[in-house]
């Protein structure tokens, strides 16, 4: 891949979306036009540890690597906004009907195991909107699965809030405390969008899938309804 690229080219959306809605999540298969180029871009990046401090005990970098790439889209173009409007117009069919705000970044969670292979331990569940917020006013989570391993997905759990201590250990025996409601299945170049007012977290079936030089890549975008801007 060239050292020089344009975001409009790398992140160009496919014209051949396969869209479905199951009453909870919106799924868009064939999301990007060049997913292999995005995968190559990610594999050639360095990954900074996420929610990590040398001043506290953490299993990050010891039992697993949990990292985050946050690339700023420095000068969003008309094409960029057209693509985002295409997504948001789908969202408006099921949730908030008006304006949304979001960060103009390309943000990707990068995860691999080092020596943790116990599948009773899954990513700490969390919420991105309060439980009491109705779906149509909730922050929407948009995830795009960008690794070719295609393992697991995103788990959604029944239950209420727990104290989140993922800065100490990202992996937690979730199903000891919460019932697994569903898993939004991982597929390369699949986008899933759902309200962030449910407990959810990454779900891995086989940690052997993500070790050595293999990484789990998940793009993350949050769409926030703008209740004071109904235009």
C-alpha cells in the first residue's frame, strides 16, 4: 500500500450494500468498497495500548493486548458527509429522525490475546447510553468488523449496570452475572448499528483465532441524537 492515500478512497462505501433489520440491530454487509485495503492499512499500523497507565496494575500488555487507533479525519469532504448521510438516513428509519453528531475520526479497537484462552472470560460489558433512555433517543453504536478471522462478534446481555473495572482487566466472567441475549455475528466488512442503552461487549468464540500476528479489528463510531436541532 502506498504511504500516500485519501480518506475518501480508503473509506469509500460499497454501492452493493446488503441491508437487514431484525428489530434490534441494523446490519449492512459489503459495507466498504475496499475492505482488503483497509485491512492492509491496519496491519501496517502501530497500536497504542488503550486505557493503559504505567501507574496502575493492568493485565493489558501481559495477558492480552487491547489497543485503539484513532485517526483524525482532518478535513472532511463533501464525499465524506455524503457517505455519513447515507448511513444516517438508514438510522432515521428506525431511531431518531433528525440530526446526529459524531466524532470525525477513524477509530478502531485492536485486540489480541497473549496467554488468555479461557472463553468463559469475555470483554467487560458496558453501555453507551443510560438504561432509561428510550431506543429512539439512545446513542447509536456503529461497529464495522475489519479483520479477516471472522470469529465471535458483539454480545448483548440482559441485566443492569455493574461497576466497570476494565482498566484493571478487560476480560470478565460475564455469564456468571448476566444472561447472554444475543451475539451480533462477526463477518468481515459487516457493519452493525444498535442502541447503546443495552449491556454489550466484544465476544470471542476461540481466543486462538487472535494471537501471534492475528488481530481483531473493530471500527467504532457513536452517533448522538441532537434533540435541540430538529432540522
